[in-house]
C-alpha cells in the first residue's frame, strides 16, 4: 500500500507544532526558522535536524555500534564517555591519560599538556619519532640522555640506510651507510679558525688540524702551533711562515734550528746493498740528476749519458784556464770562520762560467759548484802527465 507524506508549514518565527496539529508520520516545516518537526509513534512532537544546541545519545546502537558502553566497540562510532577509549577511522587511543593536546595557541603537544612550540613531542628522558617504516627505510628523530639524534633507524635496509639533505627540491649533501659525508657539487664551508682552534680538527685532539691563515694561505697546526702552510703562491712552507729576507723563494721551504733537529731527512727502509734513488731531478721531461744511496754511501749524480750529447770531441788544453783561476783565502762574514783555499764567484765567472750560479747584479748571493772544475783539472793533469812522459824519454 502506498504511503502518503503530508507536510504542513508555518511562517511564524519560533512557532512549534502541537500534537493536535500533526498525526504520526506527518511533517511540519517552520519556513521562518528553517526547522523541521514530526510526531513520533508515542504522539510526541520531535524536531529533526541540527538546530538544537545539544544532542544527548546515551543508549542504543548506531551502525551496529553500542552507544553509552563503558568499553570500546568496533564500527563507525564507539563510546565517547570519559572512562572509555576512543576509536575512529585513523585514530586509536587506548591510553589511560591525555595523549594529544591542542592548546589555545593551536600548539600541538604529544606527551605534554603544555606545548611551547607549534609541535612538541615529549616522552621524558628518551624521546623518539620515526618517519617511514623499517621495510622501506625510515628517518629517526630523537633526544636521549647522551644528546640529540637524527638518522636512519637501526632496522632500515642497507639500500635506504643514508640521510640526505637538500634545498630547492634537490639533494645537496648526504651521509651514507658507512658514515661518509658526501657533497653533491658546491663546497663545504667552515670558519677561518686559528692554529690553536682549527675548524677542521679531531674529536679528541681539537688543537690539531687545518685552518685558514688569510684569504689565500692554508695552515696546518699540531698541538695548537702552526707547523706547515701552503701560501698564496702555492709554496709549501714547513717550520716557517715565510722565506727569510735575502733568500730566493722556493716551492718547498723548510725552516729549522740546526742545533736542535735535522732540516730534511731522507729515509730508505730497503736494507739491500742495491743502489737506490733517494732524490731524482727532472727538467721538462728529462731526468737530469739524482742522489743515490747504498747501505754505506751517498752519490750525487749529474746527467752525462752519451745519448744526451752531440759534437763530441777531445777537450782543449786547460792550462790557460787553470792559470787564470784565482785561488783565494778569506774569512766568512757570517761567523768569522777562515778558509785557506777557495774562489770568488764573480772572479771565477769570467774563467769558468759553468761552475758559477747567480748574477752579479742581483741581490741574491752567487754560488760556485767546485765539482764543475774537476773535468778541467783532470784535463790539465793528463796534459802534465803527457809532458812528463816526453821528458822522461
């Protein structure tokens, strides 16, 4: 049998129908207040909709879920009483105290009833948060009794066990599973620091490390004292901060106190009697000399291979040059020491320039390599022997 719905209406504000105005199933609409009424099976007028300021539901079921029970039930809704747990889609609370607080400033607190920040998580001495899962990799944030921690969870698979940092949607820096710090392009910057407090140092030796002396000088300190630097010209300076006045510059400079330690010490750990190269000198692409050692001697070698020479012929008589060389005696200005036999670089340069280094017009001191005179003297000895042999005939 068809059911006929009868509606009645009123345009008077606040008007409510009485039991005599309706019969069971009929609807009354107050079009002024936008309220809807009907009469139930007990003959009482009830209002439909959300206009009432309160709705009290303390019994019955909704969608198969008990209302007003003292313990939680499954379904779309369960009890909302003070003594029961609350369960809805996405939220499960079986705690016996307040778990989440949103204060009047809209700060959210988890584990605290008075959050001081937009989000504050507080679980006491050891507080941990996990973002992600151990299956696909997770980020762990926490604060423990020994300090703060940011990293991957111990259960994170190796492929995802790294922490990445980025800006503008791109990765800029990462810490991999082995603890290596990897920079994706760009630079890693630190403070300039000092020899006593270098910015690049070690956890248990904070006054040993690397620091920036000036805009173009890099320093290395040990025990809070500078021991080495690379200057703006690319020179490596050990035990000194600059080349002393009056000395020529060099790419490798060692400063030392000779009464305390050696300047440069070359150590060959190979104990065989073979001859080994301690130092090799290269000019361009050719080897031009070396310092070699055996177990008992050191040799200073100058290139003399036939393959390096051309126009080879017997040398001229050296007598006139030997006679022109002035052998002097003199005192050294630096320490007053006396030398009985020696030569003056400026005087020797006119006779045997190959044995002299430097320029007389330069502020740098000139030098003499006496070994370069040996072939000349040997030639003269041969000549003398030849003359003596002729006289003996």
